[in-house]
């Protein structure tokens, strides 16, 4: 069976610093894979490598068997990979609806005109922002900006979704809503890679986890397994969430 | 051979001028397009003191540098700091500072035209021949070169080893991290900007000993300084010096062998080549 | 092509204004006609500039370079080809130059683009001067039967073309892509936009248009030499007028062109050395007081009055 996403010997160097070191793992279709580790372990860099934001120094990344690691971000996006950013990136001069439309107009379905408007509205409903298309970006609350970014990602009909600490900074109620939303995306058939620090989310959402420290994989397995692994606990020592 | 030495002499002086812009763009993060006008102002001052009071340009430097320092500090505080505060992104700051410094450069040119008129000015200082390796060169070029080397050298030492100098380099590489270790980014940016202006004005005083200037030649020097700073790698001191020497050599070669009217074209072509193949500059780090 | 009622109304107003403007030469004397030509020329240059530099925030100073290329096409070609054949050639060459410049610099940050375009006109001027020195020619005469009125109408037609193109681009994917790029280029790349390609393609518009404008104006100069064709001030004037009027709307630059051209004219007559000072002060005024130009000012007045009205 061909994996949805497959990383082989992936390495990234920034000058003298090795941020990611011979990373190797597969993500199965329709799986929620957690990517966890202490700060500075290279998790966000891995997402940047997958999405094409940075070129690899070595190794390959394959999507459904085809190499995507030599592609630029726009081509990776068009293959069906969507991502959110650690610091939410929205288009500040546009309305909420236009922000979502941006996700579908240039994706591989290339919707335009009324079709794009309808689909964008549907995506807003999907994330819980239904009917707010005319609002300006500046009027949204924090969790709503995250929802908006997710709506934009969904508008591109992604097969694989990369979430970069999407649940960070949410209060318990919002956290519950966020977790449910992600779970519903998995139920829709998407494959999800989750970079997170919120352990409750990891435990309840992830089918499998990869733990990174100092750029290398130190453990992989089901959440209960890795989170009780002594190596992992040692890597996290000092982190309040562990 | 004489092309080599003349080019070297020119390059050394260019290095000083480009260092000024490097401090302002590389470290204070302001693309100062009025840089050339500061140079011309320095030249004007040297001219004025020499023709008026027979004061050697080498001494005028000690008057010009502090005045330029204070002037640039004020410019930073009044015009540029508000932009730094209100800019939502680095790109926005760059656009705003480009427009503002363009505005300042035109205003300076206008003011200089009003005060000094549109005439060229040059003067004869130390234009006695000096013999190096069998060829004759103007002593003024040699002296300017030596002064430039001395000043560049001390600057490099200061930036590499003094606390303030290292802090300035820190803010150029990682302003947010610099804040975290207690560096007052705002004050140091103003310092870097002011210092850059002083260095440029000094360079102007030196270069006026052997080049002809007028109120409108500022923009050519700005362009050359920009090319040098970008070629060498923004913020890199060694890179700036290397690129300046390279440009001095190239210009002298083109002027002597091909046509003196093509010096800017040559600098520009060099710029294009660097942009196409190594946009981070000779010594720069990729991904900045 | 669906158009809303508001759009039909705007279109009719536009056509009426164009019609009135076309009658201008019959209403005024020679002096005001030449001012009219300047205004038309700057409107063409500023609006096409704004179509690219507005959404992308990449400040192009290459206008003088493209303009000079167009003027030179006519200067060199007028002895060999009819005038109306030279115009499309100028447009194509301008577009080609823009394509090359864009390819080289638009993938880099905005600052490199500004510097590159700043030096471009001067570079071309030096190269052409050198070529002329070697080949022995000095400048060239452009002797045609084209009158000032012809130039005016051509520029007016070109302006209409530029507005139409801007309007079309705004309705197309390309216009949307550029707005996204202007807001956040990283997001643009991650939603599937090939940002370099979009920018390079769009940059060809001001390149062609400016070259075409230069070709149209060439007969007015009668004698063309490098320093006349490649006036560096032109690029700055165009930037100021576009920013003064505001790049948020297609009619923005026009609103900046008219007062600035008149002001420039007044100062050129009374204190010719101070035109530079005017340029400088205008830049500062724009940055500190009118960052979005008159368009922005009008928009914020509307916002305030609607808030006032709702109270």
C-alpha cells in the first residue's frame, strides 16, 4: 500500500545548523499523525519542507508515491497539500469570504465566479463561520482567525492537511471545539499531520505520533506508547505539558 | 599595472562610502537613498573650508563627522523612527523608508542648489605626483586611500570587538533575539544610522579631494554604494570592502580601456550579474 | 460578461468624460493643449504604473527606461518605416524589456527591484550614448506631420486602453492573484499562485504602455538624443503622481496627475531650480500624510460619514 506521505532520509541544513537530520516516517491514508517534540526540535521546519517553503538539503518526500520534494510551494499546494501557519496569516485587505476564495481559485479545481463564492461560503459553514463572509479580517476573534485560515485551506480541496500548532492559545471550550473540528476533517477522509504541544489533543486525535528532538526522530508509535517512553519524557524534561 | 593601483585607490575610498550605507541599511535596516547627498554635503564642506580657510580636508573631517553624526541622528529620530514604529512588516518599512529617503534626497538637492547653485566644484589639494612602482599617481588619491583604510580598519575593529559594535551587528542579524538579551534596538539603530551618515560624509570629504562634484551627483554615488553593499552581502563588513575594491578596479579598467562614460554601466552590469547568480552577495548568508 | 448597475453607470460616466476630453483641443489654445498633452501622458504612465505597483507594492522606477526605448524606436525607425508601424514595435520592445527585467529581479525582494529599476534608465542612456559615439551619429531628427492634437488623441486613446485593461485585470484571476501577493506573498504561494510568473506577466503592462507613450510623444521632441529620451525625473514624477492620487482605484492616478502637473508647471516657470525641492516635499507629504493618496482620503471620509450617519 502506498503511503499518503513518505519522508525518506530528509535533512535540512541552515548554514552550519542541522535543523532536521535524516528524518524517516510514513503517513498512512486518512491517518492523523502527530509530530511532537520540545521547542527547537525541528517540527515546524518539517512542515515547511513538506509544503515546499524550504528546499531539502538531502532526502526525498513522496506523496502517493510521487516525489514532491523538488517542487515549489505553489505546485505542492496544487497537488493537494494545504497548511496553516504558526502565526496565522490572513489577507488583511480582503473580506472573510475573499480570504476563503483565495484558497479555491488557484487550487487544482480552479473555481471562479459564482462557483467559487458558493464553495467559499460552504467552507465557512464547515468551520463554523457561516454567514460572516462580509466581515473584515480585523473584526475576528483569535479562534475565528484560525477557523478562517482553516477554511481557506479546505477551500483548496486538500488531500493532506498540515496543521502548525493550530490548537495553541485556545481556552478549554475552544480547544474542545477545535479538536472536534479536526476530528470531523479526518472523518471526511483527509490525511492530517498535526504539530502540537497540547497533549490532550495528541492523545484524543492522533492515530500515531512521531517524536522529534534536536532534528532527529527519537520515537514513533501510538500516543500512549510514545508518551510513556522514557526517552521521550527525558527530551521533554522541563516542559510543563509533559 | 597603473590601472590596478588606481583602481585599488579608488576602491579603498569607495569602501568607506559603502560602509556608511552598510551601517544604515545592513544594521539600522533603513534603505537610505539620500546617502549620496550626505556624501556631496561632506564634499561641499571640505571645499568650503579649503577654499575659504585653507583648512586641509583631512582636518575638516573632524568637523564634518560629528556634525553629520548629529544631523543623521536627528533625521532618524524625526523622519525614520515613526516609520519603524508604524510599519507592520519589514517590506512595508522598506517601501516607506525608500520613499522618505528619496524625498529627503530631493529636498537636500534642492536646498544645495539654492545655496550653492548648480555649478561643479572641485579644488586642488595635494595634487602633487607620487611615484609608486614606477608610475605616477596623485598624492591626493593616495592620502584619501590611506585615510579610508585607517577609518575602515578602525570601524571593523570596533564592530568586531567593542560591546556597542557587537550589539549593532546583533541587531542586524536578529533584531528580536537582540531585544531578548537586553539590547536597546531602537537606540542602537539610531546610533548605527548616525554613524553611517558620519562615515559617508567623511568619505565625501575625502573623495572631493580628487573628484569633481556638484549638487546633483549624489544619486550616482548612492547607486554605486548600493551596488557595493548588495554585492558584498548586506550587513557584511568584509564583503563591503571586497566589493568596493572590485568595483574600483572594474570602473578604472572600463574607464581606461573602453570608455570613461561607461563607468556606471559597468557597475550596473556587475550588479545584474550578482543578482542573477548570487543575490545574497559574495559574503552574505542565503535565506535572509 | 455580467456587469452590475453601478458598473454600467461608471462606464457611461467614463465614456462621457472621454468624449469631453476629446473635444479639448478645439476648446483651448496651443499652450493649454500642450499642458493637456502632458496631463494625458502622465495619466497613461501613472495609471499603468499603478496597475502593477499598486497591488504588489513593488516600486518600479523603470518608467523612464521604457519611455526612452519607445522614443528611440521612433527616432531610429522613422527613416525606414511608417510611424504607425513603429508604435506596435515600441510596445512589443517595451514589453520584452519588462519581461527580462522582471525575470531577473521580481523573485527577489522589493528593494532590489527598486534599485535595479533606478539604474536602468541611466544604464540605457550610457550604453546608447556610447554606441552613438562609436558609430558617429549624435541624435536623430523626427520629422513628421503629426500634430500636437494627434498626439493628444492618441494618448487619450491609450489612456482609455489602460483603464480598460486595468478593469479587465481586476476582474480576472490575475487581478485577484496580485491582490493576494500584495497582502501576503507566502499565503499566495501556498494557495497555488506562481507568484513570480504573475508578477512578471503583469509587469509587462507598464513596460509596453510606457514605451508606447514614449513613441507617441517622440514627434513632439523633433530631435531625440539620449539625455532627452531617458529623463530620470520622469520615473519619480510618475511614482509621486500615482501615490498622490492613490493606487487603490483606477481613477486614483488621474486625480494625482492633474494637480501635480499644474503645480510642476507653475514652479518650472517661477523657480526652475526648485522643481527638485517640489519632488522631495511631495514624497514626504505622501509618506507621512497621504499614505493611501487621495483615494484613501476619500475612503476614510466616507467611512467617517457613514459612522456619523449611523449614530
